[in-house]
C-alpha cells in the first residue's frame, strides 16, 4: 500500500466527484468552527461540489445541526447532513423494531430520531423492548446508566431478549480543550458489565450503525450517484477504517485523537491533510 499523499483540500475537490466531511475535529469543536472551516464550506458551495457531512452523532436532527453550524458561520444546509441517527429507521425495519417500546439515552432530538424510525419512545423507568444509546448528553449520567444496567439484568434474568442499538460507535471526541467520551464508551461499559454477569452468553452486545460500519457511506454513495468519494475525518478507527472497508478514498486531519498514529490495523488514509487553515 502506498504511503498517504500530503495534499490540500482544494486538491481533494479537484480529484474526487464528491466530498464527505466529519464534523467534530474537522469543521467544529464544542466552542465553534475550527479555523478555516468556513472557507472549506464556502468553496464547496461556490463550486456546487456535491458534499455531505457524514457524522456519527445522533444528538441533533439535520435541521437542528444545520442551524447550529450556520450559527458558527458554516453555510451547511440540512439536506447536506447525514447522521447516524438517520440509520435507526432502516435498522428498525430490518429487525422488527417498528412499533416497539424504545428507551433512548440522549437529548430530545435523539428521542425524535427513534420516533421517526417508527419506535414508541418510553420514559426512563418504564418497560422497554429495545435500548438505544444515542448520545452521552441529555440525562444524569451515572444514575441513568446504573438504572439501565439494572433493568437490563432484570430482563435478561427473566429470559427476555433485549436488542441494544448504538448509532454512534465513537468512543471519544475532540472537545477543543481535550477529549470527551461519547455514547460508544457508554455502550462498551454496559457490554463489559453484562459480559461479567453472563459469561459466555450471546446476544449481549450492541448493534453498531455509524462509521466504520457502512450505513453512512452507502447513504452518501446513493445520494452522490457515485463511489468516487473521499471521506475527510480526524478519527482513524471510524473515518479512515470505514472508508477503506467501503472502498473509497480517505483524508486524515491529524488531531488530538490520532496523536502520532497514522495507521490502525495496517489501514492508512489515502491522503494527509493539515487542519482547516
């Protein structure tokens, strides 16, 4: 495999039919837009280049996310946003979860994603048929995770099957002043506790939907009408590995989550990009 090519964002626009952008660590952090991100988006809009945000977040609906990005000076319309929350609908349809009672960990928009997918969202403490860990915000962390774990154990002890779904498999994200944990870390915690409680028992893991799994890439390829895509991201384990598995190019924006790493499991990005400058 040839080493990554050092290149510019302008060159990516010229080389590929469509651009996929991660959000956190590429365009924004918790405090706002990263330096130069608005220029990237403006250039894509000016040239009419097909592009989409392919984001693992399930915390904001596209309309909410677009308003937030626009407030940061990023002229990204809602129709350019693909989020892992949007993958709940095909997953629910494929696994007979439409019409089932869904307990959602996450803010209001996360619950709305589950409703739009055909689920009946229930409050914490109510009986549920399926658990969706959508985000790390929107609930009191320790009390809620303790209660959910206890409820799962009660159900598994009773011989019930409880599907568990994780739209966002990210473990960490860049906050702008360091790193924070995401819903993926909550899922890993729950899985580890269940594995200790039920050693060797199958069916105690989450169905993972977002990058590096193919759902977001498949959606983008359908919209673009081509697989001549390049995924611009800051996470090797999700953005870069996911693009490689899907068979498209990738561009790594090095940051706090990669450190000095440039490969994972032998998979390297196609390109290396400096942060948006």
